[in-house]
């Protein structure tokens, strides 16, 4: 299924300009290393790099943050459990 | 199971669901990785049409990971049922416990999606446009992703990318060289500032982002209040660890029918919610920036029955 607003892709110099703007933003927002991961790596290489990042986080004893849709649910669950334990 | 195997597990799950005729697509973090914007999350967020929830539940019941059956996650997950998903609730599943658990978060509706996500699928993934709309959260880390997805859309010739550029420098550079359709400038007034090279662009963009963040924060506040009685009910139901997924589901439906409002945000009032967010934003930004806030009403059309 295609996006409803599809028009002609950017080509030539305009495309080069857009790519240069994106790389500059990648470098500013995530740093040069992640810019390379995002823009120069293949999907397989990117997944391997992410594996390494997550392993490093785990080995340092920290937990990966939960997804946004779950993070607040976990907070409420803890609060409710604490309240119920207090009542009991 | 390492992370590459986990990634393949999610992809294969979606393929299996598609073979069963389930309308679904991967969104959020894994979609970002697919679109060349590395996210460290290992959770999978799945958009699934509510008409397909029965088939999804059947497939999940049969899927094992590392010897673990699929279960609803903790007490916190609302049931996988269209009545609650229409109101913006999500459902959460897990295989195993602790840091090595494999998790799946299911969305029947694309939160903040301005158009039906079912028309915007690319392979196993939802389009960059829908991912970018769903990522307008109150978390700092999401915002650079949105701008990058917007830039990718523009590169591919999809002008909806203009709706997702939140970095002032990037927006100004692109606006100087590329055309932006008038209808998008009407929908998102900061685009006009960018086109005109107006120095108020940075302030207006900050206000716009704050507005989205407040909308998300206040939405969660409303849902938190609605969730508490349901959590108590599920905890008291003390579902056995050995209960099958369908048994867990049946208990959650019973608990939700008595204790979980189906659409708390609509009950609270959508206009009231938008006004609250505007007022909260006004406390945080320069007053003149409020005139550049976008019309976000289409982004709540997902709540329509």
C-alpha cells in the first residue's frame, strides 16, 4: 500500500543537499559514530552494532529502558502494588 | 537468544500473522532501525487491526520462545479487545521474566495517527509518517528520530515529511531549497516561518514540541487514573502462572468490563484535553509562540469509535 501523498522523489543536486542536511543532523543529534552506523552500515551491521551496545549496557549492570507505552504502566503497577501491600 | 535472533523472531511472527490474514505492521523502535535510525530498544511494538485480534491471540498462544509460553505482561496489560483499543489502550505480552524476557506491545490504533495506519504500510513495517506521528511523546529521546524520519520522507518525495521536522536548523536549510505545499503550511504554521526565514522559528518550534509533550503527559495522567481500579481487580483475580493465554485473556476481559473505562480520554473530553495542553504549554513558552501551534485535532481522530 502506498502513502497517499506520493510525488516524485527528490533527485540530483536537491537530493545531495537533503542527504547532507540529514548527515549533519545525525552527527549533531547522535554523534559521529551513530551517524556512521545509521548512514553507512548495512542493516545486518547496524543490528550487530546495536547488539554490542545493548550487551555493554547489560554488562555494566544497567537495565535497558522499557518502551514508552509500557514505562508508565509499570510505574502505576508498582504504585498500586505498594498501596495494596500497605492495606494488607 | 541474541538480539539478531530476536529481531528475526519478530519479523517471522509478523510474516506468520500476515499468512493468517492478520493486518499488522511493526512500528516504533524496530521500525526506526529498519529506516536507518538506530534505536537501542529491544521491545517490539506492533500495530494490529482490532478485527484481527482473535487471530493474533491464537497465534501468540502457539508461539514459544526459549521454552516460555506467551503471557500477558504482569497485571498491567489491558485486554487485547477492540472495545478498549478503540479508546487508545494498548496490550502487552511477554515470553519469560526479567531482563532476558521477550516482549511484544500491541496497538490497535496508532496513537496520534492523523490518518488510518492500514493505508500506510511498507513491507513488514508501518511508514515513516506513522512512526513519526506515534513518536510525538513526552520523552526527549524520541524527538531527533522524528526529524530524521521527516527528512527521509521528503527525500522520497513524500511532502508529509514537512510535518515532522522539529530541528530549526534542518527545517530552515530544507525550506530554503525545497517547496512546501500551502496546505501543509496551513496545518503547521511554523512551516511558514521557516519558508520566510523568520527569526522566530526556533521559539515557535520549541513551543510546538512542548505542546506535543504536554498532550502526551496529560493523556497519560488521564489513563493512569482509569487504570488503577483495573490493576487492583487483575491483582485480586490472582491469575495462575500455569493459566493458558486464553484463560488469562478471559479473566482480563471480566476485570476490564467492571473496572476499566473503555475510552477515558473521550470521557474526559477531547476539547478539554487539548485546552489543558495549550494552557500547560502557555506556562512554559513565550505567549506569542502560541499562535504558531498546529491544529492537532486530526491526530486524535484515532479515538473515533
